[in-house]
């Protein structure tokens, strides 16, 4: 039996604080504006991927995600495979003693440690892990920056999951996308106190897909240009400064304003796109009340292309922020486990907030299906834990 | 007993299709962009106002609205009184035989034929009627344009209620507001087929007041400038052309896009302002489904600073538009009366729509509290029906 080549990695989810919305090149996933995100801890949210190849494999590439075969013939996945094989092929040409992995079929197995249905940014972690795992398999000397250029072609925001900590994605100006890559603004260790509470909101139905939505926004929103060309460039600088200075109030204000700006351009799209619902708005109202009660910005909401709220806060304000939500919706799934159990419900805090938040409290009680407690974390990590055994079969 | 001088008028509500949002001068209610509205029929929505004056009245001016005394010492009401008295005073100076009405206390009585609580634009009709009634009382030769300049100082959108039909409000450029006046784009008779279905949505609580909201938007929204300086000027021209050509598809598309643009700048405000709720969004979705089922734009939604939907349509499409809503929420208040009773529930239409509209149908069934059926109508009309009797007392 021929040898089975294998390599494994994990990769994180990232949640943007300056949003990616709008493609200037849909094929290459080149964005109309730069963006910036926080990489979240892989203890809570990660994709684990093993890439393998062997001449003994069936001739077509395959991908198994959470036990289900996935279509790999799409242009996005194919672009990643093609780019990675080209890099391997160059290595093989330069060193003929290397095994010809680039011409072998790929078999990839992936698992998420969180429910896909939660509507979290699973494609970012998924493509980052896919690219990183194949790069490991091929023993490519490529940097995370170089790999971010490839992962971006799989899913735009995936490029930011190649790094840990605080990560920017430079929109770039080259037509071939060569300068549209991710960069680390600061490692997680620079500001490790950053935490995130995610409120998973049961959406009545799936909204508009982000790819379709973006295209429609670019084509029809009259406010979009000013966001892409004026608002975001200014906020990218403000946000990087806030991160460098560990200024949570600056970080939080820009985070909230940029989330609102993004959803405003969605609403200005024709026909309008709504990702926020009444429960999302209740989360916004509650964060506003927590900040008002505290007298400064200690919590900052942001929403991707869906109703889930991601609330950033610093560890020192856990009681003022998470304590209030625990007192409010402590019965929901997700509080069990080391960190969630440790948080005490802050009843006085909730009382102070409930006066102003009014109906928002009831909306959250009804509309939140589960919570996730996490924080800033590291980039992809190599692992020996293989999802494919020595015979080339999935381990599960 | 001294003579009681009296004059009465009615004035209409108007609902903008290009929204007024943002003041460049809050004291004079000078807007940051022009706007355009449809004046609605006074059979359905109107303020009826009698203005009177007499040397025998108590020395301070007074206003009774729907039986409740109102504060008239506010800067807005005072500005209207002052301007109207100045015009009267000039007449009296030129013709000393005229009674000196300008120096007599004013007593004003007003009644709306619709519930104030419905969250309709009652201040527009209210100030238009107040100004028109006093102008009648003073026998001012002022044109509606001139009176619109005065009413604008009471409530910005009131200036548009001085005219019937399709009415623009030119933002103007003079610091004193002398060129910020309303003008008639077309009389109601030009396009009398324009109808409106209003879905009154029970709001959980009163939102941000429009005056406060506007100021915050101007101060904090980064997208607002592009709306005021680029989007609205372009749409003002498109909308006037659509009205001149009686092009409902053009009218409807600009109406919907401008409503979305306005609410997008509200969402882009910091902190964000939300007037639309899940029921409002259900109305948008239903209109989209009705248009999709018909294959063209036959219905156009618009939302002011609240969750109520105003849906414009042409009489010829009553079945396709109102028929569907009647089949859906025919049990709500407001269908009784000549026009509402005449409309047949369009069950087939509802079925076609319900497939796509999904949960929207249930949201509307739960969230709409009443409907109002109306259409384009005339401007203020003099009436002999006085709300103040010969002795200077309210008739009711």
C-alpha cells in the first residue's frame, strides 16, 4: 500500500470590529474596503482539519466536514487547491527528491467544535484551516501573510483567521489581489484581557447570503461609497490606535459605530437587507444601558450577517457586563463549563439596567437560544491529532 | 360685549416620499435637504382649526387641541404667532380703518379626526391648520408659499401641508430661511388615482423624538452627508419626473429607496435610532412579495419616524395590494366605512404572497392594530364650521 501523507491544524474564528462588506472583484474576493477583526480563542470555537494525500486515493479530491461530504468543485475551493499545489509543485521542481504530493488526490477531514447552525463565521475558520493544513502537508515555507492571500480566495474573511490576536485585512489595490492580505495589528498577548460574549439568536429563517448581499449593496446602495471610501479608512486608523493603546472606550465606540454603519448600508440596499431583528436590537439596547449604568463604554456590540450579537468587553468588567446577562438569561445553554460557571449573576446590575432596557429584557429572554463565552486567542496551531488514520480513513 | 373675530379651516396630513431628516438651522427648522410628499385626503385625516381673537379674551393666547389645553409658549408656536401678527400689523398700518386684530389675544381650538396616538404626522396638519386659520382670521393676502414659510417654523413638514396633491419643500440656501418654502409639484387632479393604505403598528414604546433624532444623526452619522448632498438631490429630480409622467414604478422605487436611506442614516446614528421593528419589516417583505407576484411595482412602502407602514398604490391595483392585506388582516379596526368595506379580500393573492412572505404574515396579524385607507387629497380648505361660538366659547 502506498504511503499516506498527513498533516493537521486547528484554526480560529474571527469576528470583525470593522466589517468586510463589498467586493471589488467577486472572483478573487477582493474587498472594497479594509477590515479588522479579533481572533477568538480556539478552546471555544475552532475548526480542526487534517489534510492528506496519497497516490492510492480515489482520483478526485474530497472534503468531509463534521462527517458530511462537501462539494469541492466550487471555484473557491478549487482556487485554494490550485494555488497550494502550484507552490508545492515549485518546491518539487526545485528539489526532485521530494515526493510528488502536488499531483496526488487530496483527502481532507474537518470538524468544528461548535454547531454550524449557530450562524457563526464558520467559513472563515474552515478555509483558514483548510489552507493551513494543506500548507503543512506540502511543507510549504509560505508565511501566514502568503497563506492569507490564498485563504482569502476561499472566503474573504478567512484570510484574517491565519493570524491570532488583532488582525487587519488590507484591501490592496493590485488587480491580481497580490497585496490584499491579512496582517497582525497586535498579538493576543498585547491585550489578552479582551473577551467576547456571543448571544446566539434563533433566527426565524436564513437571511440573504453574504455574497449575494454584498453584491446587491455595492450595486444599489447610494450610501455605500461613502462608507467604503471615507468612513472605513478613517476608522481603520482609529481602531489600530485604540488597539495599540489598549483603549477599550475607543475600541468599543468604533466597533459599535462600524457595525451600525455596515447594517445601515444593508438597509440602504434595494431591496433592503435586514440581518438585525428585534432581539438583536434588544441586545444593543441592553449594552447601551450597561454602559450608561457604568458611566463609560465597558461593552461593545457587533453583528455580522445575522442576528447574533457579539459583545466585546475586558475581563475586568466581567461582572458589569456578563454578570448582567447571566442574571438575565442564566438558564440558556452555554453557561456550563469553566468560565461560564465562574461568572456570578449580577442581580443589582440587572435591576439598574432593566429600568431603562424595558422590553429588551423580555425580548432577550425569549429570543436568545444559547450563549458562548470566549476571548481573544491565537492563530492556527499545528496538531498531531489526526482526523485521518494511517490507512487514509477518517478516524471518526 | 366686544366682537369675536373668527375664521376656520381644515388642513391635511402629508406623508413624505422623500424624507425630511436633518436641520441646518434648528431654530428656523431649515432642513439639510429638500423633501417631497403626498398630501392625503382630509376625509380620512385632517385637523380642523378655528382661530379667533377678541379684546374681551383673557390676555394670553390659548390653544385647545381635542379638548386639552396646549402650551403655546414654546418657541415654535410663538414664531408662528409673531410672524402672522407682523403681517396683520402691516395691513393695519397701511389701512387704519381695519380692526386692530394683531394686538388682540388669540384663542384657537383644534380637532383631529384621527387618534393622535396612532403616531401619524399630526404636527404637520396641526401647524398648517393653525397658520392657515390665523391667516384667514387676519385676512392676510399671503399665498400658500408665504404661509408655508411660517408653518415651517412651527413644524418642518407642516410647510408641505399648505398645498394639496404632490408637494415639494425646497431646502433653500438663505440663512433667514426666506427661500425654504413648499411648492406644488402637481395638484391632486393631475394624478388622482394615488391611494395609500396605512398600517398602524402598535409600538412597544415611544421612540426617539424626531427633533432629537435628527440632531443626533447630523452630528454622528458618517453616511448622512452623502444622503443629504448627493442621494436626495438626485432623487428629488427623479421623483418630480415620475410624478409628472404618472410613472408609478419610478415613484414607488424612489419612495422605497428613500425610506430605506432615511432609516439607514438613523441606524448609522450613534447611538443608533431604530424606528422600524419586526412588524415594519414584515410589511416591507409583504410589499416585496406583492410586487414580485404582480411582476412589477404596484405597491410602495414608506416609514416616518415610527413603525407604521404607509403603502402607496394606484386605485387600479387595489385588488392586488389592498385585497391581499384585507384577506390577511381584514379583522382589524379601520376597514369599516365606504372604501374599506368595498374592497374584497383577495384570497388567491394572499396565498401567492404567503408562500414567500412566510413569517411576515403572522407578524402583521399580531402587530398591526388598525388600518387607514386614504388617498391623495387637497390642501387646506376654509370652512364655516366653527369650533368657537359667537360668545368665544368652544362649541364642544
